[in-house]
């Protein structure tokens, strides 16, 4: 079993992100290869990055950083559920990534993006160099255009094809994740 954290990257009141994250988390929870957890960046509530040292040193001063470090350390894989703001990724997501370094490394990352006609794809493409910089390994994406038509009363119910796309990505994350987990264990033992 791999521990998969689905991380909701939007924090504004009335956001769609939590309902889409909840949908994806439901699929991940039903997948045989994962122990799934839903992480909401609104609830994590990190301030703007306020550590004096580079995260590579892991000399964290603040309890919120130590807690966030423990949360991501526990994951074998992560999926970012992310909208596109002005053709880019959200500030809370970049902030949450910047807080840490080793905790992300050598783990697969999937992207669930949503928006209008662009389906959040521009934000995903801009985020990839960032996730690569911290050692995350891109393992697939699900892009949802015109997401609002599938959202009612805070519940997101897309057509079956999106469930299939999510499961396809999860299958790839499971394969890549198992390899990377084994490799991380070798590195720890060495
Ligand atoms: C600040 C801001 C910028 C936005 N920019 C884009 C954009 O560039 N492309 C797009 O497809 N939608 C854009 N939208 C619309 C979002 O896709 C839509 O509001 C979506 O619900 C945002 O995700 P959230 O509800 O989880 O915050 C923007 C929304 C906001 C609030």
C-alpha cells in the first residue's frame, strides 16, 4: 500500500477545489493500491514562508513547518487538485511547496486541474518545473474543462470518463510510486 495525499490547492471562500478534491479522494480511497488522505491547504493554513533557513537543511523553527514536514514525509505520492489563476498556479500551492525540500523528493506527483476551456492546463505546465526542482516525479494528469457543469451543491459529479481518467493516472502513480518507494528505502539503508 502506498500513502497518497490529495492536496487541495485553492483556499478562497466558495472554492470549487474542495468538492473536486473530495471527488478525486473518493476514487483514490477505492483504489486497491492506496491508503488515501485528503489534505486541504486552507485547513493547513500556512503563513507566507517564514523560515530563516533553506528547507534543504531541515532546521525548521516553526511548529507549522514541522507539522507540514511530517504530513508530507508520511506520503509516498501526492496529487495536487488545482485551478488556474491568471494562467498560473495558486499562491498557496507554491508557498506550501517552497516550505519543504527532501520531503517531496523521489515521490510521484499527479495533477488534477480544472477551469474553463483551458482546464487549468497552463497552471500545470507552469508548476512542473517547480515540482521537478523539489524532486517530485510527474506521473500523469487529469484536466477538467468547464468543471462548473458537473458541480452542484458542493458536490462534484463528472461523467464516467473523468473517473476513468483518474483511475488511469492512479494506476501510473502506483507503478511509479512503488519503484520510487523501494529506491528511497535503499537510499535510507545505505
Ligand atoms: C483570481 C482568479 C483568476 C482566474 N484565472 C483563470 C484563468 O486564468 N483560467 C481559467 O480557466 N479560469 C480562471 N479563473 C476561474 C477559475 O477557473 C474558477 O474561478 C475556479 O472556480 C477557481 O478554482 P477555485 O474555485 O477552487 O478557487 C480564475 C479565478 C480567479 C479567482
